[in-house]
C-alpha cells in the first residue's frame, strides 16, 4: 500500500454498486460529508454538519435533544438551542431521507444504513477482521485488512465541525488511526517489509516525535535493512528530545531495543512464522458430546487447557479442573477443548455428566461400571465393589492414552475414584466449586465472555442482518445478560424465534432489572433455574450471606463492609465469603474484596425478597452497611482535616467503622471504596436512610474535589436532591443543595452553584441547620469572587465568618477568611488580603489541618504575587503543592502549578512558567472545568510567546478564546487583544 488516504468510494470494492443503486454513504474520517450514489449532498452549515456527525458517531443509537445541544455548544448553549437542533434535523431529513434520520423519544438517530454506508463502521469491521486474521495465523490477510481500514481516512476526522463533542471525537479517532497504523507497521516488519517501511516510519516519527512505538519500529526497520548506525541515531535523537521537552528518559522498551541493536542480537532479525495446526485423527471409544456449531471466543482458555492436556504425554496424567458459575459455558468449553485434543488421545475419550449441581449426584461406583463397559470390559468381568472397579479401571488404562471428561462434578471426593492413574492419560473436570483439594489439579476459573465475544455469539444465533442495523441495541442486550453465555444464548434464541421483534424490543424487555431473570427463559433453558441449583446446595448460613450480600449496590464489597452487612466478626464473615467463592456464586475480585456477577446479584436479591423475612432483616443489613461507611468516612475526614467541625453535625452512625493508623491508609480506603460508597449513598433513600446518605456524601467530598469519581458523585447528589424534595425534607434538601453548590463551583458552573447555595442557605436558616447556612454563604462568597461581584462576596463571607464563630467552627472561619482575602486582593486592599490569609493559615496550623492550610497558603501566594513578592509567593505555592500531591488533590495540585506559572512569568522565568503551565493542563484534564483550563491556556500562551514560540502561543490563545466566548466570560476580550497584538507573528 502507498499509505495515501483515499475517500471511501476509492477503496470500497462495492462503491460502484453503491453509486448505481443510489444508496446513502457518509464520511466522518475526514471532512464530514454525505453522498447518494456518487452525488454529493449538501449537509448545510457547520453546526448542521456537527449535528449530523454527532448522530453518525452514535452508529444507530438515539441521541436525546439535550445530548445534541451539549455536543454542539457545551455547557453554555444559546437560548434557542432546542429550536436550532430541530431546524437542523428537519433540513437534514429533507436532504437525506425521512426513514434514515428518525425521531424517537424526544431525540434523533441515523438508521438503516447499508453495508459500507459509514466509513467509520467499515473501518471498525476491517480492524476486527484484521485482528481475527492475525489471531488465526493469517498475517497477510490481517495486514491487507488494516491497510484498507487506514485508507478510509481522508485528512483530519470531522474536519471543520465545531463543538466540544466533535473536538473530543476528533482526538479519539486520530489516536485510533495511529494505533491501527502502528499495528500495520508492526505486521510489515513481521512479514519482512522492513526496507519499504523505513521511509513511512521516518515521516511519521517527524510528525509525531514523542510517540515512542513509532521510534521503536523505525529502529527495528533500519536495523533489519542493515542500517545499524542510523537505528542507533534514532535512539540518540529520541533521548535528546525527551530530555529537552519532557525531562524524562525513554521508556524501558526503547532502551532495551537500543541495547539489543548494540549487541547485534540475532533474534532481532527473526520474522514471525505462522503455526500450522495438525488435523486430529478419529479415535474410539468416542463418548464426547457433540461440540456446539456456534462455539465462540474463549481463545485464551482453549489454549491454556489444550496445553495442559498436551502435557499428559510422557508423564503422569494432567488434570484440568474447570470451575465457574452456572451458565458460564464450562461444559461447552470443555467439550470443545476435548474435541480439539482428540488427536493426542488415540485410545479413546470417556465422558460422563456427574449431575453435581442436582439433588442426586452420580455415584462414582456406577460411573466406573459405565466406563469399564465403554472400554470393552464384559459385564461379567466387572467387580461389584467400588475399590475393585477403580483398580480394574486403572489397570485397563495402563499403557493407553485416554482422555476422561468429568462434567458437572459436585466435589473432589466424587472425582477422585474416576481419575486415570497412568502416564499418557488426562482428565478434564468441570464443576461449580473450586477443587482446591484435588491434588495436582491445574485449576482454571472461567469468566464471562468479553463484550466482543458475547456480541459475536449473539449475532451467530440471531443473524448478521438483524444485528447489523441495531448494533448498539445488541450490545445493550449482551450487557444486560452480563456477558453470560447461557443468558446470551437464551436471549438470542427468543429473538430468533420472533421475527416481528427487533433487537431494541428485546433490549427494552431486559432493561427492567426486576423482570430480567424471568425474561431469560426459553424452552427448557432458564438462567434462574441454573442459579437455583447452586443456591439449593448452600448451607443455611451460606444462603443467608448470599441473600444479604446481594442487597448491597456497588461493583464489589470489601470484607469489612460485608461483615457489617452480615453483622458478623470479620473472621467469621471471611470464612463464609470464601466458601461462597468456592461454590462460584461469589467472585474474589482481589484479596479482601468480593463481587457478584450482575445476574447472580439479581438472583440473590430475588432470593432475599422470597426467603429473607421479616422485611426488617433486609433493611437492617443495608442500614448497617450505610452506618459502617458513614462512621469510617467520618474518621477519614477527621484524619484529613483535624479540627474541622463538620463531623460534629452529622447523623449518628449506629454501627462502628474502621480506624486507621495514618492518613495514607485512610486515603487508600476512601479511594478504593469510592464506587461502593457512592452506590450505597444512592441506595439510602429507598432504605429510609436519606439523611445519613447525604451526610455520608458530605464527608467524602474529596471524591469530587480530587477529580476522582466526580461525575458519579454529582449524579448521586442529584438523585438525593430529587428524593429530598419528593419527601419534603427541607433539612435534607438544604444539605444536598449545599453539596451540589460545591460540585458546581469546581466545574465553572458558577450561576448554578450560586443558585444552589442561596437555596441551601435559606433552607438551612428555616430548619435551624446553622452549619449548612454558614457553608452555603462561604460558597456564595467564593463564587462572587469568580464572578467579580466583590461587594456581594464580601457580604456573604462576612456573614459566614460570623456564623462559623457562633458555632465555634474555627476551620470554617479560616476558610471564609482566606476567601475574604481574595475579595480584598481583587479590590486593591493588598495588605489586608495578606493579613486575612495569614490569619486563616494560623488557625489551620494551630489545628494541624495541613490540607486546608495548603488552601490558605495558595490564597496567601495570590496576595504576595499582587505585591510583587514573587519569591515569597513561590515558596508558599511549593509548600501547598507538596501537601496537595500527598493528599491526592489533583484539582488543587493543578491550580498550584498554574499559579506557579503566573509567578514565574512575573519573575521573568518564562521557560519555567511554560513547564508548570503544561503540567497544570495535564492534571486539570477532565476536572476543574473549562474556565480554569482556559485561564491556564492563557498563561501558557504568554509563557510561550516570551520564549519565542509565537505559533504555539497563538494556538493556546485561540483555544482559550473559544472557551471564554462560549462561556460568555469577560476574559475573552483580553485574549482577543493578545491575538491582535501578535497577529503579525501568525504565518
């Protein structure tokens, strides 16, 4: 291939057919465009093309009007945004076809595209085809498929399309293109095209100088072309660049390649050689069940088990014990592997279903009799006792190579008499329990399918035609099935038998969690029945633990939290949980952490509703969990913020929490438990624990302020606000509005923040919640700082200080004093600004509150910068930066670096300013909001201009201007001035 991108019609073999029949085709991997046959269509204004691009990139999934408004304009849409979206959609529908751009559920979608109708989908299919071919040992086909995929790019993806969504997708698509390109170049070198790859790689490394994988490939291509010196020069150039630009060394892979080139490692010249599979020969006895014709995926497990079975030859038997939850496909996989291994066992394969999950497991004595018959032993020669049959069985197998598949075993005791005892034989065992007591077993824990494998299985059963037009809905179906093969097979079979259903209809049926298990039934197959078999074998204490643990939301649960749910000592709880892991009804996510498969959790909850009585037992379990989290999180808060009085205003926890010896252990707990804590908070209103849930959300505010789980934190707070207003609980509403005011303040939504804080202050006054009122006034004060409403801000902060003092809350007082310092600084009272910040710091230091003291030092540094005391300001910021890093506060770490960049500029150190601003941008990616990011871009541009990099400076300012203009911020005028002043520098 020549590496030159072409438009889709030049590359797709069916382009001519498309042109003749007039089908619609779309391009997003370049300037957004549409064609009917070979006739280009008018897609309208840039904003209209942005709408078309947003719909195309969803690949058939419906986009709501709100999502489209956000995609086109971000957080500050015009007042008539909804009307504009409707107008754009109406115009596009006329241009395209009413059946293509459909309206449903208040949103829009592009549907019914033919194969090759969207270049992105074609590229995805070709990339998947390449991966499949490569895995199958066909590198030539894989390389060609990747080349066809890459040829679909026609310049910059989504070129000329405005809006934040397009900008984000542009970056994603370009990164994907580079990944595909690296994969194709890797295949070039695998197949000996190193000389041809050199020129392309040389150009690419010049275009992407910091992409180390491209440099590795170029070094290898040059070395294989006999150009060792040039290969080493590439490394030397990379090392210089990384040191100058980033201040780092190349990663170990690049360094190791340099070492091997210097050593003339002969393995560097080796090319990949495809492996040829040998056909299996038919053998007897052949008792294996038929393998399923639509067996899908599981390549890693097939390889692992096949290797284990192959090791039986020449030594004592190999035993592979395969354990997993019911419905995960143990039998299907084992039968498939056994069929593949038949050639290694020419003397026969034996099979039995041991019925281990049922009420009457197979008797080993009876199974041995059947095996002996299958091996050609006359009935009259078979002993009557278990011991005699086992001895004869081992004798018959001596010197033979036989594979024994023992399916659905109950436990190791049932299996042991059935194992061959001689060299050359092997046993493959499946079970729902982990047979840790089966000596010498190679244990394999089978997991659910990957999303790609699951979708492939679903498509094989339903048919490519039905799935292709509703790919997103099909993925929703397999996700609702928890990627469990049995559930996918049932869902797909139901759909295949109902030609009037669409995939979306099935997805909607499975979306209801309370009905999901009932929907997953087809004929004699049912997911719930499969789970019932395992549940029925549990001891009473195990069954109770299984039921109660299923009530807790969250992706997983720690041992300590599970002990709270079960109201047991940790040691007893661990024994129970580990016993459930051994039954495969519970998974060990990591040491001390446990999780359910999604469908098993639904089943456990159904069991709890059916078997756990009275209802108060269920409510008490979740109440203990919430109390455990609240008590523990309050303890973490005390460690992080000594002297902070928030913990004195919380609902009392009736269950004890964990204690920590140091703040780092406390931080580790908070961030490792974040998702589980937030899930439990969201569950609190339904369990009658709304106020405790809100207070728990209050004391884990670090999750929002640090940037960790910030979006989830906000969505939970919004859900709690809905619950509080629905119940008319004004005290709860006041606190959760204060939380949302805080969250909005972190993401530049200043008007929304001020509105929530105003409501919180009023409700706090009505309900007598003085702490909430003081906190809300403090937030209103800092928002006023950001909005340059200095008189309002001073009034709010003065009131906040008075209320904190009345409460004896010195930490709150210190925070308000520091915020008031910002007001004084902005209004020219620099000396008093310094004094106020120092008073706040003094209070924090007296309490030992290092983290909030760092906020005070940040504020003091701003005032010192205003007086020109750059050295003192820098010292304060560096102290604060150390604390924020140690406390995992990414937002404030980034803001400290931003302020350091400002100080560096004032001190005439522009190169250091640029470096600090670059690091700030990296840290603030995804947190802190666009307004803060635009401020950093402004400072970075000034630093770059000062060191003579005017082109890059203009790029920074242009990006900042776009943000400020979209936000309607007055800073936009400053940027326009900067760009106007430096216009002559733009080539």
